C-alpha cells in the first residue's frame, strides 16, 4: 500500500491558487495549503469579494464554523494566467456559493483551457459541473454528488484519488494524503495537453 505521507516534491517557483468561499471544509483547504507551501510553492487564497468577515473566509469544522483564513485576492482581481495550478476544497456551502458566480466558473475554466493541474476534493467537484469541463473525464467525489457528476458527463469511480490527465479528485478528508501527493506530482509535471478543454 502506498504511503502517501512519504511523497515529497520540489515546487519552488510554482504558484498555486486555492479558490474557496465561506463554509469550505477546513482540513481540505488548510492541509493542501500547508503542504504545498512546505514543498516550496507560493499559495494564494482566492475568494469572493463579499464574505462573512471582510478580507477573510471562514471554514466549516466538525459541524460548526471553524477557523478564519486571510484572503490574498478576490476573484475579480485574480488572473488565472498568474498561477500554475488550482485547488478546489469541498464543504457543502463552499462550492454551492462559488458555482453560482460567473467570475468563479470563468476563473476555473481558464485553468482547463491552459492545460494546468486542477485538484478538487469532496464536494469541490460540484463547481466543475457548472464549468462544463467534466464530459468524458474520470473523477471521484463525496458519494452524495456522484449522480450529479455522472449527469454532467463524468465517469465516477469510488477510489481515494483519481487522476485524469491533470485533473485530480478525491472523496473525503480521509483521502487528503493521497490527494495532496497526486496534486504535487501533477504540478511537477506541468501543463497537460489532454487537460485542455473549451
């Protein structure tokens, strides 16, 4: 069995965006954030302009509001061209808020158009439905959105991590070690021509 915690990558010079709103699953943002920075990447938190606390977003942890995280840029001020990869944490509220925002879906689509790595965990894959980037792609997610993803054209699998070109998906916080390790690998590999989609 793979020990995902032993994986390590040199991401010096890489720049990663984490797109989230209030109600993100706390561990699904903080653990990738910390590990990617540990590997040398510059990591920015991108969020909507209106949040519970100005300039900050609040996580969801153990059934209640959790920690509050500083936002580096609003979606309106963020440019996908500046980043090498994108991470979409889950949480029930978080992707539900983002998928209703045209600026958020446009931001995500730019990563796919450029063939850059994108990681989505748990409910985070819901945002990809509204981006129109799932047709024919192999993914996994929290089981409750399995049918939604399949209806959007994806092929859903029940595995801790699924990689389809530069698209990395996982099911729950329990899968974070595998998710983060595969994301690090895909970022190291860079642009994937087969990731590109209109």
